[in-house]
């Protein structure tokens, strides 16, 4: 009888009015997926791959993965970015670590302060409410200073990494006749201008962002686990830490295709920029032979490839 009464209660609560938002959400997701798939098919039909310069290189690009080769290359690049253990770059990296720690402590304090404000409202205590709000406003300048210092440190480290890597690359690029061989004899690099400018900037930004994004969660996890362990014991935080590690492994596996998509995006961006620069360099010959239409087809073909790939990345 108890089970039957519970089933009757469940039937009375599950009504069309309650489940209609779920149905609308499911139908909406299906409709959006169909619209995107249709747009992909239309974009794919409009691609003129045969007229795109260097489109085969995107297909033949090496897959990016975390293996021994990746770490070997990263180690060589880090030796260029960081000249020595007592360099200014190491100082800024240590400074970023301390600032991230201060930001984590500030976040914990703000959470504690917000809890105190809520407790004062529930307890109807004007004195506690006033003290909590006063502490909140009193610590805002310090938190703003921490955020500003973090932004400054990250920007300065990105600039120093870019300066070191650019100087090294130009030293090698302008050594002997390397610049001539790259532009005229070696067809493996079709867009050295992008590699030396935009790709260097993005690489340095990515390295610094990676350092920041990896350091901050590690500090947060250890600090929160330490706080919870002291307050509630180490059983619950240990389970929480295990859950976070398992989630990190699963999410890393799910995000693995992002690396390949990013590599393909950079290749397509480089090809699109190369086609534009080729048009500028050979504009006199193109105008003489009236080759504007073929160049337009090549430009739009390269651009359509890039748009299709970006849509695929967004969909992922």
C-alpha cells in the first residue's frame, strides 16, 4: 500500500504542465542540431577545394598530442623563452604564483564574508550585518590591487616571452641566405610572415595562459581541501579530491580533438593570409593578365574552408 500511494503521488505530480518545458527543451535542441547540420552541408557544398592554394597541407598536418616529442620540443622552446634560473622571466613567474595564491585566499575570504552577511540577515542582526559589509568594502581595494598586479604580471611575462622568441627566430631567419631559401627554395613554409608575427604572439600568450590556468586550479584544490580537512576531517575532502582528479581525466579525454582542430585552424588561417599576401605581391602581373577572377575564386575558396572549419569547431 505504501508503494502504491507513492506511485499515485508521483502520477499526480508529473503532469503535462510540469514536463512541457522538458519537451520544449528537447525539441529545441534537436531543431538547433538539424539547422547546424544543414548549414554544414551547404557550406561544404560551396567549398572550392581544388582552387584553394595549399589546401592539402591542412589534411597532412601532424596530429597534436601530449607525447614525448611534444615535451621535448616544449623543453627546447622553454630554454629560449627563459634564459636562466635567475632571469627576470623566472621572477615574474614566481610573482604570478604568489599573486594567484593571494587571489585564492581573497576568494575564500570573500566567500566567508558573504556567508557572514547572509547569516546576519537570517539572524536579523544589524550590528553583524554592518560589520560584515564594512569588512567587504574595506577589502575591495586589496582585491583590486591583486587583480591589477596579476594582469600586469601576465602581460609583462607574455611580452618578455615574445621578445626572447622573436629575437631568436630573426637571428636564425636572417643568418646567411636563410630568408631567401625559405621564401624561394623551400616550399614547406608558405607563410613565414605569419609564423614570425602572429603565431609567435599566440604561442607566447598560450604558454603564459597555460601556466596561469594550470597553477590557479591546483592552488584552489589544495587550499580548499586543506580548509575542509581541518574543519570536517580528511575523509570528505579526500573523496572530493578523487572526484576532481577523475573529472579532470575524463574532461581531458573529451577535449582531445580540440588540439587537432586548433592546429587545423592555424593552418587555414595561414593559407588565407598567404593568398592575400600573394595577391598584393603579384598585383601587377595579375592586373596585366586580367587574373582577378581566378584570384577571387582562390581567395573565397580559402576563406570558405576557414569558415567551415570554424563552424565545425563551434559545433564541437
